[in-house]
C-alpha cells in the first residue's frame, strides 16, 4: 500500500470530468483496480488516523461460480 494518504479534498480535486478516478491515480494511493466499494471511506478513515485494516475486494468464492 502507498505511504501517502490523500485528504478527502485531494481525492475530490483529482476526479475526472466523467466523475471517476484514473487507474494510475488510484494506484498511487494504493487502491486496487477496479476500486472496491468503500475505497473513499477507507482512505478518509486512514487520513483521519483511524486504525483501519486492509482494503479487500469482495470476490465470489470459486465454489459459488459453478
């Protein structure tokens, strides 16, 4: 994970005109692509200094696919 944690204002400032964020920008913040749900809340909590775990993407178990 990246060491730098942006402020919520910084996250909003680099939003693209289409309302998203680039893969490169998210990678600089340590967010995987595609970004999992809750990634902005996760960054904000981390920025406030809260003890947060790692950010996980909800992926189906292989057994549920068949």
